[in-house]
């Protein structure tokens, strides 16, 4: 059992004991202690605990990262989707926002991966580190399949874990002192990686742009190809065709203009061809179809949207030997050094899947997958067209770019999510040129696409 201290025996605070007044009283009364005990009434007052301060290191934060606005677009969409589910736990959400594939990988491709994986459990089939540039057989197959008669050799190809990863490696290659141009709107990784690398100035809220980036406006008025006569020269030009998010594919004439523009200004084009297999007209599938492009361009590509490899992770970058820096040094040599320093090569199992993709049966299976998503695209296009909206893209890409004139794109995103339980992507997330648009992805199970179309018709009828 505990005991309660009487007022006479209450502990005296150290602050009181050390005070001058206490010392004086003690000295004057010390001679009386032998004859009588004086009662002392002391009130204990506890001091507030010292505020806990988190330990910090002496390392400064990367000032470039602090320039970034809010979160990366797609995690922000996922956050808002989760918040909607908390508010409406029974909602049956259909996601047509993030461009993630949904259909199973064809068996001819997964069988190739399974065989390679099983072989790893045998002495003869085991392999450890492979070539950082990729397996020779896969590099040769990529060159033969996608760049036949274009003068691209297997040694020009660097196999990777995806085009998005290669974009960041290319930024390391170019460094912080280059100037950059991007399509507006464009895939946000180009801009964000430029900011992180230190190539930009601060974000300018009034125009919703970063300083020191050249935004090449792409709109319905110019056919989603920039007016190059009004574009300031830069060192690097990021260009995606078919474009994400607008779905527009540049024509041969337009890409010829782009290559000439780069040559006239001594620029390097980073050409993203991640959706080339969706092209159904005579638009070029590679920048290297344009004469002279090997001297001013490199190209990134991926199996993600062809074979459902968004989780498997396998892509490649082509750096022609003809592409040189201003001092005559081959760009490919420096990129090879970056790859060897920061990358141990793509998974051997993923590369086996890549070889499966490029087999005759694999190519046919990928075409069927692409065809399925293109059918989804038509359903979405027909839905919005029937509702009276202006719709762009879709013909050569798995994205539908829908115009909501005069409206804030995040407001439209919220409206469609709240009232139809369908996730889209706000156009402004791709740059100021995307304001007033939403991107609708055709990646989805057929029944979900049909149900989303029904809900959208009900919302905007």
C-alpha cells in the first residue's frame, strides 16, 4: 500500500533549496534545530516536461526536390480514390485513370519465363549477374523486330527494367546543366526528373510552369504537334509519340520537322515510343524511320503496354553510335558507363519473357492484347462522342483525351469519381496545356469498360 506524505514531510523542490531566501532562513534557524522542529509547508509544483525535439542530421535536403509541387500525379490519384472509398465503402469503383494493364499475360510469354525460372534451380540452368546491357540474344531480337532496315544494331540497344527507369538514368547522363523542352501536356516523369536533377528554376504558380523549362504547347488547334517556330532552342527535347496523355501520333512530316529542328539547334531528342504498337495508320513507329535521326535522337521503349509487363518490368533504350556530344564523344559510351554503375541488368526471368514476346507466337499474342485494348478505346470514344464531347487521341493509343471546355480538370475528375465511381486522370496533371481535359484509359476488363460507359452516359445525358 502507498502512503501519503504529510505537509511537513513533503519534498522540497531543488529550485527552492538553492534560492537565496532559503539559505538565509536556514542559517538563522540552525541553532534551534536541537531544541525544536519547525514545521515547513512546501507546495510541490511540477515543471512542464521539456518539449521533445526530433534529432536531425547535418545533411541538407536536396533543394531541387523541395521545388516539386504536391505529390507525383498517379499516387495523388490513388490517394483520392482511397479517400472516396473511405467515404463510400460500398462504392464499386472502376479505374480508368492510371495506365496500368489489366489483361493476363499470354501463356506463350509466361511459359518462357516459367522455363527460365525453373532452370535456375538446376546447376546447368543457373545464372547470376548478366550483362548490364542485356542478353545478347534479346538485344538482337529487339533490333531485328523493331528496327529492321533502320541501321540500328544490337550493340545500340540497352535492355532495362522499363522506359520510366531509363528516363531517370538519361537525366543522370545529361546532368544538371542542360536545358530541357517537353510537350505540353506530357508524361509527368520528364518534368519531375528534370526538377530533381536541378535543370529547372522554381515553380511559377501564376502560369503553372517551372522556370527554365520550354513547354511546347500541343493542342487541338495545332493538331497536338508544337509550333516549332515559336519554341526556344534547348539541349534536350523530350517527345512522346503516340503521346501520353493526348494519344496523338506524330506524322512522318512532323517528325521530319522535329529532326531538322534538333539538327539546326544541336539538340538531342529523347523519343519515347512506349505505345508504338498501337499505331494503326502510317505514322512512324520509331524516330529512326526519319533520315538523319540517328545523329540527334535516342529512343526509349517498353513491353509494359504490349504484353502486360507493367509488373514484370522490361524495356530498352536505343542509343545509336552516330549520336555524339559536342566534343565528339559517343553518347552511348557514357550511357553504358551510367548503366554499368547504377544497374545490374534486367531480371533474367523478365528477359526470357522478352524473348517469348518476340517469338512469332509471342508477337501474335501481343497484337491480340493491343487489339483488345483498342476495342476498349472505341467503346469509350463512342460513349463521349454520343454525349456531345470533343474527343481526341484513341486511334493510335490506349488513351482518350476528352475536352471539358471552361472547367477545372480536377473538378471534372472529382465529379466523375463522386457521381459515377469512375477514376479518370485530370489533364492539368500533365501540364498547364492539359487544363480543361481528362484522360480516360482503355486499360480495363471489358465488362468494366461497358459498365463505365453506362455510368458516364447516365451522368452526362
